[in-house]
């Protein structure tokens, strides 16, 4: 699979100076984590879940979470589990080369309890091959260790790599008096299981609930003082560029259009203004990828993840052979590139370029949005 793989080759060639690279679920974690992109959540109760996965893959979705937790009522868990097993089994049984049988997105299941991990893997049997891993809710050191132990047990039982994406959404993480100890415990836990932790996800809806808060459509997570402070502390402890950090993904955007969007190119504006602004702030604060609950969010998140030609030139200059230090004038002659301080940024930018590609110099955000947004009814 690859980002923007749903576009015709001619269109990709018009958009990209360097196209996104291909990858699959077996790729190393340092390739998969930056490539998660807009991770689309879907309730596991959906009766046509397998068809939904196929349809979203054809629209450019590269990662999905099939949810057994907050997205479904407590009384629906048993039915949701049975539906999930049936739908994933159907996906696994599709013959290679059948119509619409292109690469599946990276598929994760958001569970409620550690026992669901081992039970679902057992029930799936050979069909577990379509599953990339599990999303672990309300993750702390105390709650997270049983989840990761269950993941390890399930992995050994099925003989396949299964990855974890813990969600940081516990009130203990937000409360000032418990934040440091909670962050330290999370860091110890995910470091111990580093080879299984693909990325850490921020669950700001649950965090806002602890204070009775909800973002308005024009308000980003960074406009909420409590959330902004927490995101800064999470990046401080878990997002360091010294080899100890993890990929951190951006918080969910809750709003979507009431009616189908009209055809044609869409410049930035309208109901997605807040989302576009928040993704820009995610990147500025070291977060990459985003939890999404509506297909209309996919194209904006992916368009903003493409590396600009200017960023690429800066990154390649900084990491060029023989650059042991010093200051370089940028190829665009508008900034200073200082080799040592900017190297970690440059390396991170090149990893993003591999996943999302590098735009041609004359390609704008509006161009990427127009190309990546499916026509109504597609």
C-alpha cells in the first residue's frame, strides 16, 4: 500500500516531486509509525464492516480502528465481537485478484479488556493475518501491563507480529498532582515493550470529560489550556528525538459536515478550518497522524502530511554527506539551516517524506485536497 495510492499514476506524477513509498504491515516500526496518517475509527457493530473497510481503502485510508470500546453501548459487546470476527474472517477469505481486493488498510481492534485480545485472536484463527494489532484504552502503567502481557501471549499463540497503540486518556494523566508519576509509569511500560508499541495516541475526548469541557468547531486542542499543557508534557517525556521517544498521534477532531460536499476542488475553509489548523499545530508540536471519526477528515490530514518541496530541500541539505556542523543558507534563500540543531527535525521530515511524498514546488495544499477528496458518492 501507499498514501495517495488511490490516485491515478498520472495524477500522482503531477502532484509529487517524490511520490510516497510503498509499505506493508510487516514493515519495521520506524516505517509504519510515520505512515499511519489519518486513522479512521469505526464501530465494530457495523453490519457491512468488511465492505466498509474495502470502500475506505479505495478512498485512500491506510489505517483503521475497529472499535469494541467507547464507540458501542455496553450491552452490545458480545454482538460486536461476533460481528468483528465474522467480518475479518470474510476479509481474510477474499481470493487474491478478486475485484476490489487491493491492499487492506492497517487494521487494529480497540478492546475493552486484556482478555478480549487473547479471545479474539483465538476466535479469528488463520484470519488473524488481516490484523495489524490492538488499540489499548485508558493506558497507564497499572492498566497497561496486563494489556501488553495479553498481546505478547496472543502473538506467541498465533505466530504473527501484533502491535499495540496505547491511548493516553486517563484523568490521572491530566490531573496536575498525578501527572508526573503517571507519565513516568507509562514511559517505563512502553519502553519495556518498545518492540510492540507502534505509536501512542492522545484521547482528548475522555480528558476533556474530566473537566466537563468540549471543543467548539473553531477551537483546537491547543486553545484549551489544560490540553495544551498536557500535550507539551507528553511530548516532553515520550516524544524525544534522542532515540527514546515514540511516535505520538494527534487528538480526534469531532466535527464533520451535515450534508455531502459539493463536487470540485475545495480550498481551505468551511467546516474543516479548525481541523486544518489543528493538524498544523499537531506537526508544530511533534505529533504525526490523527484519530479520525469521519471520512471527510482523511484528505485534509493526508494533504497536510505531505512534505513541501521547501521542507525537503532544507532537510536534504542538513543531512547531506559531510555535513558535520555549521550553518547553511537554505536553497530557498529565506532561512538559516543550522546543521546540528536542525538535524533531528530534518531526519523526522525525511521519514514523513518517505510515507507521504514530497510535493512539486508549484503544488499547493488546495491542489492536494482537491486530488485526495473523493467525489460525492464515490
